[in-house]
């Protein structure tokens, strides 16, 4: 499976890209400038020699041609970035991972985008795509440190059941990340806003925290491999009525 990461020149996007590549996905790092994307790819490959990472560079349009696409830009550019490549994104699962936050004095405060969340704004910008919100609470630095596992729960929400299943499959193929179905896209608003709390805890205690829920061990299945995630996506593509029957 090829996963495109638009705006992957920042710490969150590049961290996710290298983590996905480390478990066997083909990753396309996208940027407004293909040359900037090439610089990031060169740095990642130089940082992790011998890992055989399948990472390539492209502009955002090229990255949007992948099977699944992640929007990893700053929050205020997420919707416009998606809209600029909406034809390439049509019919695809699009993952929104940005949090709308602002630092006011010594504290982080959540902002409220016009549609309530960044993910909802992205969905409005690409109505022919299936947007899912995910990866909001995973620390970027730890995400990109593939020499060590990263333990965290990842809350996934979408108005499209097939998108939820696709993203859960991708997340679950990364060791020690646990994906949780968190309902419809309206829940992206509190999920994104809670990132402000985590950042404040990080500042107060000089650490990097991640979210982990208790009481779910018996309810969550075993992690999936990238091959299993790909097979699940292919099956979902053969069932276009999955979302319509749920609406």
C-alpha cells in the first residue's frame, strides 16, 4: 500500500512518514515544493541507514496519487491543501491529523475552526473523499524515532465506516499503537482540542505524554500487519455500499 503524506516536511508529517515506512508501507512525502520534499527524504534516509525505508519525494499532487493520503500540514493550511488536490483525492481515505491550537502566554489553548474541527473543514473541502481524524495525540518526536517503540492509543473518527476501518488497519500495523473507533467526525472537535491539555502537561512536567486507555485489553484484537491492512482496504473498495447502508 502506498501512503501519501501531504505537508510532510514538518516534524509530525515526517515522523509519521518514517514510522509508516519502518513497518513496510511505501510512503510518498509531499510538499508544495518537490525539491523541499526531496531534501526531507534525503535527511530521513541518511538518519536511518540500513533500514531499507521505501520513501520517495513528490509535490503534493504526486503524493495525493497514493492509495491513502494523510494531511499533515499546519492546521490552518489543511483544508486548502486538500482542496488543491481534490481531484486526486476523490474516492480515497484521507487522514486529518492536525490540531487547531494557539499558545497564549505560557499556555496552549484550543481554537475552533469554522466547521468545529480541522477534520470537518478538510471533509468539507473534499466532499468526494472519506475523511478520518487520527494521530492527534502521538508525540511527533517519538513518532519519528523508529529506533524505539511508541506506546499510545490513537482515536479514529469518521462519518464513513470504511474510512474508520482503513485507518484502524493502518494504525494497528504499527507495533504498540492501538487504534480505537471513536465514532463520527463530530468527535474530532474534542479530540483535537484535548491536544492542548497534553501539551500543557508536557510543559508543566517537562516530558512528552501520550494517551492510553485502560479496560480495553480484552476488547481489542491483535495488531495487524501492513499486508492485512492492505487486504482490508482492498475488500472495502469492493464494497462501495458500506457507507450508504450506515447512513
